C-alpha cells in the first residue's frame, strides 16, 4: 500500500533560508518527494500537523493548497493501484507529476518573484514579473500548468508575441526567462528532464544582433566640453557619462552604488574596487586622472566612507533593496533625458539616441579602434567571456576598413 502526505523538507534549504514544502510518497519503505512549489521557514511550520502555523502570513492559502495536494495525490494513488497492482515509488512519482501535480506556472512564478525580492534581486524579480504578465495576457482566464508547455505551445506563443508587434530581442528575453523557469521547475522535480520543451524548441532565431550604441571620440569630447552648473541634473548626467566612460565603462547602477569606501589610495594612484551588481564579479580599476577629477568635485557634498559618491542615492533614505531599485529607475530615466539635452547642446545627431548604456559601448569601441585586444577589453569590462564583449564593439567605419586593406 502506497501513501502520500505533505511535509516540510528540511533536508534542503533554499536561498531564502526556507525549506520546500513537498509531497512525500512512500511505497515498499522507499520514499520519494515532489515539490509543491512553495516553501516555509521552520519557525512558521507545525511539524506535528504538517501545516503552517497560524501566524504564517499565507496560512489560509497554504492550508488550502496542502489539503488539495494531499487529496489529489491519494486519489491518484488509489487509481494507479486499481489499474496496476505492481509499481514502484518512482512510477508513482512520475504519474503524480503528470496526472496530479500539474503545478500552476503562475503560482511558481509568484514564488520565484518573492524569492528574488527577498534576496534583494529586484531587477531579476521584474524580469520574471514581466514574463508572468505577458503569459497572463496570452492565457486570459485559462490555467497554465508546466505539462501544458510543449513545443507547439511555445510556437503559438511566439506567433502571438509577433502579432503584438514585439521585436525579436524583447521576445528573446521572455523566452529565455521562461526557459529559466522551466529549468527551476525541473530542479525542484515538478517536471521531468525529458519533458523540457526547450529540448525541441530553440530560441536562437529570436535574437537579432544587438544594436550598436557607441559614439565617436569626437562626440564624447563635445559632451565633455559643455559647461554645466555644478550639482544640477544636467551636470549629474554629464559627470556620470564621462565617469562611466573613463572608468572602463562602469554601468549606471554600479556607478550610483559607489561609496567613498570603494576608493583606495595606493601610492599616488586611486584604485576603485566594487562588485558588479549584474555578475557578482569583483572589479579593481585604477582610475585615470579625468575620472578622479570628476569624483573629487563631490567631496564637498557627500564625503564619508559610507556615503555614496554620486548624489543619486541617500544612505539614510534608500536602505531597502526595493527602495534603492525604484530610486535608481527614476534617476536613470532623468539621466537619460538630460543626456539628450546635452546632445542638443553639443549638436550631436539626435538619431544616435544617447543613453546611459552608450558610455559603456563607447568605451569598448574606442579601445578596439586603438587596437586593444578583445581579451583585455573583456577583462576591463568584467565580462564572463569575449563573446559578450563583442556585442559592445561597434563596427569600424568603412574608411578604417579600407586603410586596413592597404596592409595586405
């Protein structure tokens, strides 16, 4: 006789410090577990009743889910026993995954979003939130289980997004996030490895070549030479852009998060040390004189080891990850608007669409045109591979290519 129950699986600890809630299947003294897609901390779990404690913020919702899972699991076990007298716990597990535990993709995405926020990964949580939003718009009131996502489903979803006018790069983000969600479901044994729809469906055709966003050294100098009022929004945008360009293309978020303690004086050099928010890689950069000149302007405003160098964040106000993320989003929007004003003042072609990303791209392209190897540029930018760096490198002007051909 096989049995199924729901337990808190304390043998596994998730990144948020909680343990997964699992369906436990016992057959012939062998035990198998299947995640129900939610987790709980030991302090909020009643181990005698195998339910969350009443003080759990989702007590009612989780109790309803647990009762449903137990009822459906035992119902499926009874049906399987009637149809097949001899079967293993692994057979039960496989059948339950397919027949009973058709876990809602939306519930699973809610769990991922919650975990990402708790880990302070607000940007990642928004990526999964966007995926949930577009899937919900596509499905309407219909339910979506992981077992519903087949190659045919992905093909139809792609066609739907195309009909909505989405460009390939945006679609690629949604599909890569969905693929990551499927992989997480496989890791938690909600779905079998052989049921991964991305084995048959490739997303490589969705991604266009990334738009080149570098501008010339001449245009960089025009932006640099504009006279702005210190500590105004226009000067903040100008200082960020030029500091990013001179500090190996440091991106907006990492510049905004820089504190004075990230700077060290070694002999006569200023060394900037920080951890890239996107990759977690530790960066060590010797700042050139023009970068040092920019940050020195802010010593009179924000100096203090725990203070932010640039006046985009306030250490006393912006404390929680969500508060910081919201502030950075608004500030980056402001900087982008002011960069467009700078372009008008510098008489730079408006079609170039200058934004915070352009400084990083321009840094990479300027070095490449100075015959610096891609390997060195990749290291300076903190990329995991040269292939990523190549995305940033602008195409050379036809005149440069012609001059190179003369060396043949």
